């Protein structure tokens, strides 16, 4: 099984490593020479262009920042789609917008290529440990063929359905995460200002209808849960600017689908305010400080 | 133990009944003669005025609609505070605003009375079965004295702390509930419009960072969970107009405490829109229909 | 014409002065002795209680902070309503909530008193110069009787209609003012970040469909208009905390009237954030700094 | 002066006609044969491809729907940029996103072409009458060269500055228009529910700090102003779905510029709700019906 891997950042590098550890032949490409060097030192092959990387591969994986980057990598004479063998599989693990994802699926389909949109969650730690959750959209037979590879990078694979469903699942889940994190923050700040003890409110609400993952697994108030960013001055974790990026993807998706997302949209604005105040690199649960004016 | 009980509506009547079943002597008062008659038929005594009701009681309980009603019942020459024996306890089980609650605590304290704010959750069914959750604010020794009585009406008692903490706990929890219910609704509507199967999204998000009680115990989408209002055309359950009332209490609390609640405030506006469109008696999870334009 | 005047703050003092300048006999009352002393030095009479102030007056005017204060001043055995001669007129110039205003109108009516709600705009400068705008609600014949007095305090009198209409007019106008001020601020911040010159944007939008008083008479961007708070580091003018108070009144009114105010409600939250960050005494046009993160 | 004109819809057709009326030689292109036929019947030349249209022209104008369409028309071997003579000018009159506009300016610049972004306002009536307002971004010398042509299509030309400034001006102005229209609507609905006469509120607020173009030139309440959509059951005018499109452009611009637009974002959600309820073709001032639940 010959694999091409494009995008060797904080997430991509450990993911590619896990493929190598599993005995697969991995060829890598990145615009940053140092990132490539670090991989070849560990046994990866290096391609000098996307065209070279794609040639002769069974699977090409991308893990980059934006829909435009994925699009540029795939399209054109030197791109993945024109240079990967017919019948091969293209897997995009980036978190990008629905419109671009669907357009690439259409194009791959016309060219006789398999494609999966396969965004991940679990962060850098999960990428290193191979414990990512991977949400997958695309044809089911393509998913079945790619499953053994995806299992090397993630612990939990969820096949979400038709093309774009992987991105849709991640976008909708993360929008809900942002809303509930801000909701939990508002509730704790209000409770505190009303003179209700924070631990008492946690005890009550976590056992009642206010319970949510943002409260019971990732509480934004220091001193309630162990091992959460709130206890280490909101060092990430999952950075506020990355949450803002996901909320912008939700807005793009909502625009494309004609869906109203009043709280999702307002959450985007609040994270925009927070990031503008210089806190983009803080964990996203630090948004509680915007509300408490700390 | 002689108890006075004011307010024999859908909640108050079964609560008073449960006190009688436990062998307590209960005197009741309500402006609706039929409500009083139904209670006396079951063995309660009836008072013809608040003054008469309060006289000689160990505990007086109110279960009414608004802070103004509680205030009017307590104050003045004919009110509870001037006519209940010194050293007695006043328990307000209504869900009312923080400012009124704290003012009444102050006044009760000056008069040598004990007071507890003790709003409940669990609905009419919980009131009948005696399984309400009761959130209690007030001095701890007053709580200890009243505990045996509260246990007859509720299954789970939570002592939240200083005066007003019971109301604060309920208000903050329910605001968070409204936010997460709308958040879940936005996420499902968007997922659906993006072509992601609803059951698949539930499977993914309920096991991920989007998990919350609104999704996993009270899902607003029909056909996902059993026995939720979504499966019976959103018959309540907990009515949208009652959620709106609680969100208005959250706004009053936020004003008094100088706390920003951007998503809580927006949730109030969305429920206001929904109630104005004629859906006040629908279950609060029906808000998903506002977003999906059904 | 004997007038009683209660509330000698920054607004009330100059308003009472203008009545005296017009030759009216003014008796004053305030809890702050210094405020009273300053008025008596200029020829006012002082009353030692509300009861004494009300006795024998043709008109009693209040200019205080909250609905509760007005209510407390009017009601009870020592209050204005029981001690002013039957047939006299009570004028409340405070900016307070609709519910309290309407309740006081009802009570005054039962007692055979005339009442007007008559909130003002124009600030301290307008109060001193006698150039306030006064919005008046109440029966038209009562308004006609009070008109000569109101004309001494304000330059522009607007009779808005039935009881409560004065407060309604002020609340709705100021809510719209807050919304448009934030809207103008968002537009300028976005334009600036997009590289569009601020003066150019002003030139375009002030002559197009974006024109509004907040832009063309009170522009929040420094260097566009003369003599606006933006040009003096946002020294008020009209303080952000006073705008927040008015937005809270709008929320109370919307609750009482079952009206959705999504942008009004969000404006309240934004001013709450701004005030919480320590800027309550800044002019309300300083909200642009919240958006530009300056 | 030889002009190529692409996009013969409701706006483009009358704009191209006005160029012909002024004696210019106009060659047109559109994917709809009927639209082309209607123009050639009036004396225009027709090109069978974009390539043919661009060849030999002094100026090429586009008036289409989306940034992607403009981009596709300009780029590629058959596009405007590769086939228009060096030194010619490309004018995009479409309302599109800032990111695409700036990217096209960059590309045009590299190829030695002049480019202007020149979105219009004034609607179909303004296009027909040649009275459009045109907001123009690009190099000043390019603007000067194109001015005589733009004057044939618009009555008021505003040179806004550097590349992208035309789009920025339109986007920011229209976002502010949406905010103030919703704000005016909220204020009127609240005033009405509080019992304040609509004409009275108009009289007060239009002369006070709530004044804005949405109120005094385009009032959403029927019976206040003459000749506004409110008086003809909200027949457009400017359709709600077009306002939604502009608000989506504002969100894209805000994302690109890292600007928070809380009220602009919420306005987009409210128009999305309104359009989803089936009112996309109604005038944008009809949004008042969403708030009044009519």
C-alpha cells in the first residue's frame, strides 16, 4: 500500500508517522523543507512536487488549513487528481468548507477516483497517540477500502454517509460545542455574581437539565475538574482561533444550506471579539473571561 | 406541625396534598374557591384570608406565579410576615426574580422569621409523585428545620447556600437549558440541510463534545429518543411560555448582577418570537420548528 | 401656582431652577441636605418630608432614578398621592419602566389626581438651558393644564398620547438610538479594516441608505464631526451606563408587551460587556472601541 | 470606444442599453440566448464566447451574481484577462465578496490591465433611468479613464479609493441599512404594543436621535410615508433575499478582515429566518412582519 501525504504541520506529521509505524510506505510533501526533512529522517520518502507525490499512489491524504489549499492541491495539471492513478483514493483530513468539499467529490467522481472527506477531532495529542476521532463522508465502498488506513491514524471512525457528511458532522458538532461552552460560561458568571458558589452550581447543574460536555468534561471555571485548560491559565487544548475558524465554516455551511443559526452566528461574533482582544492562542474555554471581564 | 399553603394551581395542589398524605395539618388559601374546595374535600382546612392562614402556623408555603404576588402576600398588615408567629419559617416555592427574593429575605430576617427560597423543577408529574428537585437558598439552620417538610414534596433537595441561591440555581440552570436546546436545534437543522442523516448526527455528537442533556435526554428531533415531547407533536412537557418566563427571570437577574448573557438574551428573544407566533403552549423543544421553518 | 419638586440631582436641580426663574413658587425635597441647601439659597422653600412637600401644591414633579423610587414616593400614608390636594397634577419626569408608570396612572386616576409621565432628553446641558425635549403621556386635558409648567423646563414638548406613552416614546427611541450607534460603529470598523478611508465611508453612507442620526449628528469616529464626544476621548455626553439603563427599560417594556427585540436585546448585552470592562462613565458612542478592540 | 458587456439580467440589460444610447459600440455575452437576442435587436453586437467578447475591447464590464462567476469569467485561457488587450480596463459592477475582488485586482495588475470594482445601488429602476449610484474602487488613474463610461450608467459616482473599496463601501452601507431597518421595525412594533400611536412615534423619533433613512425615507410601517413598499404589501423595491445576500457578503468581509459585527451577524440570521419562511421575494422592509408575527 503506497501512500502520499501532503501537509506536515502539528497534526499532519504525527498522523503520517503513525502510518509509517504501521508499516506503510509513505511519501510526503510540504512547502516547509524542515518538516519534510524531519519525516525523511524517520524513513519517509520525499516528493519534490505534488505531481511526483501523486504518481503511482494507492492513496493520497491531505491535511492542510483551508479549502482553497485543498482545491489548489487537487486541481490543475500538476495536481493530485490528474496525477494519481485512476481508481485510487483521495482522503482530505483537513477541516474545510462544505461547498469546496462537495465540488471536489464531484470532480473526483468524474475522474474515476474515490474520495473521502475525513476531518478529525482530538487535537495534537490525539494525532500523536493515534486516538483521533475521524468523521467520514463519501461512498461506502470507498470508505471500506480506506478503513484500514484510517484505523492507523484514529481510534474511532464514524462513517457519516454521503460526500460532505464528514465535514458536516464536524462543523455541526463544533458549532454546538461553541454554543454550549459560551452558555456554560454565561451561567457560571451569572451564578457567581448572584452569590451562588461555583462548585455548588456545578453540583446542581451537572446533575440536571443544564448538563453538557462543556461543563462536565471541559469546565471553563478553574478548580472544578482536573486536567482541563481552565486549571492551567487556559493554555490549549483547542485554541480560540481554531474554534473561530470552525464557526466561520458553520456560517459558510449555513449560507450554502439556507439554515438560520442565530446562536451559532452570535458565538462566532463573540469568539471574533475575544480573538481580536488578543486571545486567539488561548484555549477556547477562556471565552469565560470575556464574559466576566477578567 | 401546622402548615399554611398559599397557591393551589397545577403545582401547588399536588404539593399540598403530599404534605397531607404525610400526616401534616395543612391549611390552604387561594383566590379560586374551587381550588380550595377540592383541597378541603380531601381534609385540608381553609382560611378565608392570608392573615387567618398565617396565624399560628409553624411554616407557611407559597407557590404562585410572580414576584409581585409573593411580595403582596408577604407584606402589609394582612400579609404573612405580620401574622405568622415569630420564629416560624416562610418558604417560597415559586420561581421568581432574585431582587424580590432577596428583599423578602431581608425583611423576614428583620422580623425574626426564617425564610427559604425553594423553587422546584420536575413539572406537574413530579409535583404529583413527590419527586420534584428543590433548590434551596437561605440560612442553613432554617434549611435544616424545614428539611423534613421539603422531603415530603421533593425527592432531591439541594441546599444551594445563602438567601437567593435557590432562585439563582434554577435561573442559571434553565438559562443554560434554553441555550443548549436552541444550540442542539440549530445543529440538527443545519446537519439535515447539509444532507447528514439525523440519527447519524445524533450518534456522532452524543458521543462527542456536542453532548448535552438537551440532546441525549430531551432530543428535539422526532424519532431519536423515546418518550420525549418531540415524538408527540411537542405536547408539553415544559411549555415554551414557561421557558420564556424563566429567561426573563435570567434577564432580570443579569441586570441586577451586571452580568452579560449574550446567548441567554438572544434565547429569550427567540422564545419570544416563537411564543408570539402562537406556540406558547407547545413544549419548549418545539423551538426547532422556528429554525426549520416547519 | 405652587409646585413641589422632588429629586435635586444633576437634572432635577437645573429643572427646578428654571421653574423659579419663571416666577413660580417652588418647594423642594431631596434626601441629600446639600442639594436642598443649594436650592433654598436661590429662593426655594424646603419641605422636611414628602408629606409636607405634597400638602397644598397644585403640581408635584419627581425627577429620580428608578421606578421603585417613584413608586415609594407616591404611595403610602406619607406619599404624594395621599397628601396632594384632590384635582392636583403629578408629573414624573424620571425615565422609568412602563409597568410602574401605568400602575401609578391607574392609582392616581382612582384618587382623582391628574398624572403625566414626562421623561426628558437633552442631558444636563439641556436641563440647564431649558431646552429639553419632553415626551408626555397622560390625559390630554391634564397635559393642557400642565403645559405652561413643562414649557419652563423644556423647549420641545411632544404630547404622545395615553398614560405611559411618554415613557414608551423615550424607551423606543433610545433603543433605536443604541442599535443604530452600534450599527454605525460596526460599519466604520469593518470599512476601516477593509482599507476604506473613514471620511470616504462617511461621505458615501451619510448620503445613502445608511444615513442615521448616530452617524450624521453624533459620529462615533473621531475627526469626522465637530463637537462630538468622539473628539474628546468620549467624555460624555450621554454615558454608556445610562444607555444601558435605557436598554434595560426596553427589555422590561418588551417583556410586558410580549414584543421581540432581537437587536435591542443584543445591544443591551454589548453595552453590559462594555460597562463591565470599566467604561460605564464613557460616552455611549465609545462602544466603537469594544468593536475595534481599542 | 469599444465595450464588451457580460451579464444581461434585470440590471445588466438596461445598463448596457444606456451605453448604446450614448453612442458606444457594445458587444454583449450571456448564457441566455434570449437576453442576447433582445440586445442585438436593439443594435448590440453579440459574441459567441467570452474570449471573442474580450478580444479588441477597450473596456469589459461584468454584471453577474457571484464572485465565483466573475472569477470564472476572468480567469483561464478563454477568460477576459488573457484575451483583452493589454492596457484595457475591466470593470466589475457585480456585488461580490472582498476576497475575490482583491484577488482579481492583483491578477489584473500583474497582467498590465486596469481594473475597477464598481458595485451599484438604485435597483432596476435606477439601472433603466441611468440614475444608479456607483461606488468605485481601484487606482485613481484607471477610474479617471473609465469615468465617462460609468457616467452613462450612473448619476452619482463615488470614488472610494484603493482596490476593493467600492465593494467595501457597498457592503458596509448595506449592512448598516439592514441593522437600522430591523432596529426601526423593533422600535415601531414595541411602541405599538405599548399603546403608542405609530404616527406619533414617527413624529417623535424622526425628529430625534432615532432618526435614520430606514425610518424617514423607507418606513416599514404602512401609512406613514408615500410610495414605499410598506404601502403596497411590501412588493419590492429591494428584495429580502438580496439583502440576505449582501449580509452574507458582510460576513465574508468580516471574516477576511477579522472584524466583529454582532448586530450585522444577527441581522443576517433574522433575514435568513424571514427568507426561510417564504418571504425572500418580499421587500426587505417586510422584516417588520417577522417581529410583529403578522
